[in-house]
C-alpha cells in the first residue's frame, strides 16, 4: 500500500491557491502533507529542490527530528493537501510499519538526489 493510499482519506484537508506559501524555511514543523490535487514546489534559498506531484508527501522531516523546516513549500498550482499532524503521524507509524518504511524510502530518495546533483 502506497503512502498516498493511506493518506488520501485523511479528514484534515487544506486548499492553497497557486503561489501560496504552505510553510517557510525556519518555521516550526508541526505537520506533513500529502498532495491530493495539484503540485507543490520545495525550494531552499530560492533554488528548486523538488516539485511534489499528486501522490507525493512533504514536510515529514520536521516531524521526525522536531527541527525547524529545512525548506520552503509553495503551491505551484492550485492544490488540495491532506495534513498529518505529529499525533496522527506517530499513530500511522505504530499501526502501519510499512508507512514508516515508505517515509524512509522517500527521505533516502531525496537525500540521494540532492547530494548527487
């Protein structure tokens, strides 16, 4: 089961218009997001690190290490996101170990892409 399949029915949803900032680098990280519709651009110091499409997740790192956001997330298009707060994230990790493995896979993939660039 993909992360998206677990998160597409989350109750807490947020909508953003194209250009809206979802969070800024340095903000407190109190939630991660799954992209249900649209695209989200992740930038650091004005440089695009990634465009997260439908089915992708972002913001998970701050839930794992409780550090401030390491990048800025902005709606590239109008988008709808499922919000997963710390409590829900912890519950998903406990109840669905495959969820934790998929989050680790996402982190490893991003690390490889951004250190081999």
